[in-house]
């Protein structure tokens, strides 16, 4: 699960990680209040207004309606509400959002931390994630902060420092010092970086996260190390033990159909194709999507209804698939292992009747216990539903349905 920058920074701060301070706002008026509050808290008189969306590249991104960038600097407090107004409610397009962009509902009013001083501020890159190949966490760091790290990794892989953490021993002090040393730091900045990485790692482990990306980490002109940006990805499977973090979910950032499917216990991912599919089991769902492609269609979604499919889950699945206007045919592919095919067939017929007129053809392929009886129930239902026993047969029926649509 992704969270917003302002939420991620609060999480980091609670573990002692130094951050660029800020106050979140959802209107030009509250943005001004936030700026005043921040001035009292930190003494700053320059402010950075940052769009809060679940995507990066905001600094270079643009608001469609106003042309404003997603991250802007205000050198006067009275400019904060007008600059916030150019971002709030707008659609921010960045390299990570796709052309349609994302609606901005909140902005973070942050203190300016790039102030002049004894030395130039310098940007670094830090991330922590699970290296699945090595079976342990890895810390990645680079002096090339603030930039597109994928590009650095491609053109200058030697500029990416990696330190793997043995789960038996945890993060060791010498490892942290090695990273700070390789980043070329010394004196107070070195000590600050050691503290920063150590607290950051504690936050990562303590929150059961699956990815942290801090880009940029800033060395201020007076040698403080702090997080200017924070991307935090929490492990969904561990959210049950972090009630407070689970509450940070922002459903406005998620696909509405996926949210609805989640409520019915369905595993749904929307895609761009024209054949809706409803399957029990993730592996069979993947195989079904391949089959749809082979028969000349494109899957409109991934939908795993789980092992215990019944009339209620089938109906919920139908309703979600039908909300997608691109769907020209629906393929239901269920293996009757735990659940019997005749029960699924009855469920499909019941769901069909309950929804009423479904405008697209439905092909039901049932295999396993009581498959023939299931096919008979479908064929005799008098509805616009046809059955298939083999995958090949189902593929041909999908092809035919698409040709006729
Ligand atoms: P992203 O573009 O979505 O990754 O958003 P970031 O939080 O990384 O901010 C983008 C850029 O804004 C940073 O790389 C900085 O160059 C700039 N920025 C962020 N905070 C400040 C600040 O306090 N002062 C100034 N002058 N620039 C800032
Ligand atoms: Mn960033």
C-alpha cells in the first residue's frame, strides 16, 4: 500500500529521521494557515508547495488546467494561497501518472531547506527494499540524488552503492559508516548521515515496509541531513499489525472499481482490453488471459473470485466487469475442485437474473466435479450464456462473440 509524502514523513519522524518539516492543507485558506504555523514552528519565511499524489516526478510535472508545476517555491507568505490554488483541484501529469494525470486534493506546505549558507546544499539518493534474489533487505545509496535514479543505474551503475543486510544480525554500524564514507561525507555531515540511515532502517523494519525511497536526501548548507521527499510502500500482508498505518490508506488514489472489488473480497485489476474474465485462482486467471489473447481478444481485467465462488461473488464480479464500457464479451473460467460446477452454474444463472439484461455475450467454461451438469444448467437457462467444457472450445466461442459484436 502506498501512502502520501506527508504521511510518510510523519512516519519517518516518529522514528527519529530528520525531515523537511511541513503541514498539509486542502484549500488556499488552510495553506496560508499552514504557512503561518510553519513559520512559528521552524522560523522559515520561504515555503515549498508540494502536490500530494501517489506518484513521483511532481517537480517536473505540470498541472493540466493552470500550467503550474507540482512542486513550487513561494518566497513570500502571501503568495502561498495563490500558488496552492493553482495546484489544488488540478490534474497533475508526471512521467509516472500517464497522460491522464492524477487529481490533487491536498498540498504539503513545507519549509524551504535549500537556503544559502557556508556550503552548497547537496542532494543524495537513498532507498531500502527487499532483494528477493538474495533473500534480504538492501540499502541503496548514491551521490546522484534528485535525478531519475533509473537513468543513473543504467548509465553509471558504479555510482550506486549497495549494502545487503543479513537478517540474522540486522543492520551493523560498520555498514552504515561504509555507506556514509562512500557518499564522500565527513565531519558532522558524516555523523548526521549515520544517524539518518540508522533511524531510516529502524522505520523500515518497524513499519513492515516493502520499499522506502528518499530522493532527495539533502545535506543542507549547515551540514544537516534530512529527507526532502519520501516514498513509502507498506507491505499489505503486514497491515493487520499496524492499524494506525492501515488507516493512512487514501482510496481516492486508487482505481474505484478495484476498491469496490476489494470490498467484495475479489482480487481485481483493471486492464485495457475488451474481454472481461472471471476466474477462480490466480494461476488459472493468468492462463485464461493468455488464452483470450491467443483467440484474438485482449483481457479487460484480471479477476480472481477465489476458491469459494458462489452466486454472491459471481454477481459482484459481473457488476464490476460490466462497469467497464470496453467489455464486449465475458469469459467465466472456473475449475470445480473445492466448489462443484453445478453450484457455480446455478450461481451464474442467479446472478444473471438478478442483474437483468447483460448486454454482452457470456461464455462459461466449467471443468471438474459435475462439469456436465453445470453445462446443462447453463445451456437450459434460456439466457444469453453459452457453455464450454474445454479451453479450446471456450476460446473459439470468445472469438466468435467478438466477431459478432
Ligand atoms: P518529486 O519531483 O515528486 O520527486 O518531488 P520532490 O519532493 O523530490 O521535489 C522535487 C524537487 O523540488 C527537489 O528535487 C528539489 O529540487 C525541489 N525542492 C524540494 N524542496 C525544496 C526546498 O525546500 N527548496 C527548494 N528551493 N527546492 C526544493
Ligand atoms: Mn523526489
